[in-house]
C-alpha cells in the first residue's frame, strides 16, 4: 500500500461513516416513498427503485474500492475482476424482460379464464382465434 | 510482494515472462479475488431469479409487511417495517470495518492489534447470524412460512371483508394490500388453539388495522371447514372471505377467500438468505482459525504483513458486499 498507516486508518473511518449514512438514507427513503413517514405520500416505483439501486452501487463501490483495496491494485488486476461483472448488466436486462413477458401471459390466461362461459360456447372458434392472436401480439 | 503496490512501470516488457508478479499480488490473494468473482455470479444468478419471478407475477408479498417484526424489547413487536434488518445491516457493516482495521494492524506487524480487531469481527459476524436466526424463527414458527408456502399474500383488487354472518363488515381494503394468513392448531381442536403471536398483524390497509384483530378475536375456528367469514383449510390456515368491490372488475360482487402468496417467495427467501448465512458461517470458522494462528504467532515468522488476514478480509468484505444487494432486493425494493 502506498498509504501510511495513519492515512489508511483515516480513509477507513471516513468510508464506514459514509456507508452508514447511505444505509440510513436508503431506509428513510424507502419508508418515505411508501408512505410510512408521511401518510399517503408515495413516490413512483421507478423513482424508488432508481435511487435505491444507485445508492447500493455507491455502497458496493466503497466496499470494493476502499475496504477491499481495489483502488490500490494494479490496473490489470482491477480489469480482470471488474470487467466480467459488467456482463451482469445484460443478464439483469434480459431476465427482467423475460419475466415481464411471463407476467403478460399469466394475465392473459387469467383474463381468458374469467370470461363468461356462454360467450365461449357460442363463438368457440372466434374465441380460440382471438387467444392465439393476442399471444402473438 | 503484495504490500508494495504502485501504479508505475508498465513499460517493462518482460513483466509477463515469468519470475515476476505482474499484478503485484500473491497467488493466494489473486485466487481469492477470482473465487469471489465466481461467487458474485452465483449470488447474482439467485438474485436475478428472484427479480425475474417477482416481475412475472401480478402480486407479490410486500417486504415492509413481511419483515416488520422486531424482538420483544418492550415495544410492540409488529408494524416496525425494516427496523430489524437495518440493525442487522449495521452489525455486518461494523464487522466489515473492524476487519479493515485488523488488516491495517497486520501491515504494521502488530500481533495484538490484529487479534483484537479480528475478535471484534467475529463478534459482529456471530451477532449477524444470531439476528438472522431470530428472523427465520419468526417467519417459520410464528408466521408459518416454508419453502413451498408463503403465508403472506397481497390483494389484487379492492374489496371488503365479511363478518360472521357473511355480510360485509365495513373493513375495506384497496388493491396492493398485504395480508398474513393465520393458523389454528388443528391437532388439539382446542378453542384457544387459534391464537399465535402473528395475530394482530401485519396486515391490512391503512386504517383497517383495528378491525382485523377484532374480527378474529371473537372467533374460534375450532376445526377446518367452511365458515361464513373464512375458509379454514386442512392445515388450519384461516383464509378470510371478502367481497370484491373493485370497479370495472369481472369479479365485482363475488365472494372470494384470501389465497396463499406466491409459492416461490418462501423458497427464494430461505435459499438466498440461507446461502448468504452459510457464507457468513463459513467465514466465521475461517476467521476463528486465522485468529488462533495470529495469537500463536504463526504469521510473525512469515514476515509478510499478515497476508492471510488480508485474504480472509477480502472474503469477509465480499459477504458484506453481497448483503448490500440482498438488502436491496429483498427488503428495500
């Protein structure tokens, strides 16, 4: 480590305080956004998720770069560890995309199950046709 | 050696020709990094599976309702969303900090300092595991969750609960309202059997809280069966009945009973937090072994700045890092 004992101790103290503050803010923000602190107050889901994910990534950065000393490692070592994890960005996008699609299908099947039976009896062929058409959309 | 890291000299052409350490890290430390990288993918796989299943369902237990109990310290143990898990997070963060201090003392070749800070780290880790054990115990024994059954559910549509005559009792709820299925003790058929601590819960929309406890209080579902205000299944779970009042819904006016929550929830929760807890537990074992080695003076002879402490430190921080994301995915979102 290029840093002196005193300097690295100071950084560790600073980092743990920042991590604590971020954690507290996350919890307060979660409770605030879901209406626990101020009755009836709600933030949109995308705002809550965005802020939470951002704060967690900052926490992850601090843990990896300061506590695990990644900041003081040779660039080659940093790349071999950090670059592969970037693949996870696509994994998240791809799987959530797929999950959202399952949700659409579940909803469609549920809706179809709830249609009045008489209607299906009378126009059986049309109903089946519509089902296929809807899935394809 | 690992402890003299600088960013300089990459023009050295024979750096990779052998005999040197191009990453300025020992074999053990480098391999610890790559093990952690692979472990990160394992955890990411689990958490992504959770997220995928969650977005694929139209209802999901609301975390603030599921994780809203705290140990009995003289306060009401219910309706404390996220309090306990925040405490757990701080316990783990604290043990991560003490680990950093142990590594720093190691660079100073300060044997006593290393042992002291490692001891605090072990205390923190054990405290975290204890908290997790309490949380699991509450979920399993009081709230009757299992890996194939989620007693926490969420209403998809607005409605109103029924009273014991089968008429709406004025206890209305909106969509996205969370509930907990309580359980009677079917083995004894005892009138007192219906109660458990989960009773005054956890549940229910803002403002509907009071009605919930009362509706149950006057009731003894002595045995499984179909009651006017609830359906009690073979295992003794009380599925309260309600009338759908959602405008424009095809179900409007129908009498339904509360179903179980998504099956996957219990399995995902216990497997992911369990896998993380397993990492904490094995980390504790290694910390203990290395602390004993520190105290017997093994690493003094090595004269490498307590590198073994640094390696277990990497692992320990990783456990904390994973918790950041478990906390995010399970509790915050």
